[in-house]
C-alpha cells in the first residue's frame, strides 16, 4: 500500500515543475465521492495549469489532472450514484464541473454554465492517488477496457464529439480536415469522423504518425510540410471543392490554411491554439465562401453517456477507442508532462497509479 500522495502546482513554472507531496484525502461531502485512482491521463490543460495562463488566475496551490479512472472508495452522506455504479465499483471521471441549477445546466449545456470549470484547473485534479469529484461526474468503464484506457477517454472524446456532432453538425459523406492527427484529440476525431460516416483527411508531422492515422481509419493522411503545398493537396483530394469541416486546435500557424481549404459553406471548428493564439485573416474569404467559424470548449457531460451507449453496441470491436502512446508511473508525473510538451508521440500520455 502506497502512502497517498499528490502533485502540486505551488507556483506557475515550466512543464514538469509540479511538486510531489504526501496528503490525507478528505472525506467526501454530500453529493461527492472519493475515488482511489488507478490511472490518470494528461492533457494540454495539465501544462496550462502548471504554466499559468495570462488573464486566467488559478486557485494555487492546485493539483493538476483532468482525466482519471479508479475505484469508488467513499461516498458522501445521502449521495445517489449514477446508474450502474455503487461503492466499490470501477468508474471513470467526466472532467467538467458545473452548478447543475442554472438555465444553461438545466437545458444540458453544462459547459456554458457561468461557474463551469474543469477538474485539475478549477479544483484539485487527478495527478494524485485519490481525488474528490461530484457523483454526477462518474461513469461506468466500458466493457473490456482497463483503467488506463478509461482514463485516456473522457476529455478528448467529449471535446471531439462536441466539435464534430454539435458545432460542425457533420453529415455522412462529408470530409473533415483534422489537424494534429497524432494528438489525443486528433486521434479521437479521426475515429469519430469515420464512425459518423464522414471521411477524415489527417495532417501529421511524420511518416510514422501517418501510418497510425491510417490504422485509425483516416481516408487520407498528409505529412505536414509547406502549408501552401498542403492546401493544394487538400483541394486535389476533394476535387477542388475543399473540405466541409476543418477540425482546428492548432491555431495561429494553420488558421489561414484552414480558411483556404474550407469549402464554400463549410465550417471551421476550433478548440485550441497550440501554435499561437493571435492571428489575422482576410474577411473577404470568410464572407465570400460563406464559412462558419465556431469555438468549442469541452462538451455536454450527457454526451459521454451517448458515447458509452455507442460502445456498448459492439464491445468486442468498438467503433472508437483511446490511443495510448505511453504509460508512466504516477511518481513520474513531472516527466510525463515534459514528454507531452515535447509532442513527439502519438496519442495519450497516461500515468498508472501504484
Ligand atoms: Zn450551471
């Protein structure tokens, strides 16, 4: 039995700077549970929480980590658990936190709640042996999945589903350009596009990553070099039409190429800006091509249940699954952060809890 420990961001610093400390996990309050974590997965958000974001002060000290899976160890007094779960059950965590009673929450748009926050950003997260979460944030683990897969699933699949289904309203037969096909959210998007009847053109940084995108069901894979040549290639692949949907999360560097390759009446959906957050573009392209641009941030918690229902239909050959690049031990969490920041891998970086 390992003494409980967690990682803390005491002050903002570079990737890998969170400090390990022992802690005694509190008893859950009513409506909350304590999970003994078995695995956690990293996201870009772990790096933002660690490094700090200008204009978004965080309640430091803070334990990062938004994704996790484990065993329900303690349940707050009078707490009702979601269907299929009881004390001692294995469960994974939906990372979004909201009030549950405001108009946005009541209509199901929990990510539009004025108090919306993400585990490991708004409150202590999963870079720990134990975590406290609202019972409403628990979900059963899909059949035949281990804790590592369960931990690697919620944030990126929820984000990709919201972008493709609800923001882009992807229709069968449409083509989607997926930037960063080797990232956690990109690898989720490629699989969901296929499951939804669309075809994905994935963009990756290397030949090795290209092979992995084929395996996930991408229709075409482009190894990123010069952006003008890439845009020409996309036009060629789509019969000069361009793609109906651009799945953006890369930001400044790729933004104008996204506009260039978007078909007339197409949609650009973005959830990130890893290469830079400021850009300029020609408004004439926007109106002449009648392009819609939509921002997206996480997604409705309810839709994780939708994804579970889709997985349940075919547990032996699921239509999508998280891609895990590398598994560290939780004690190596700082190293896992540095590895994620280097961005050389394909898929999710996970920490197994001893
Ligand atoms: Zn609310």
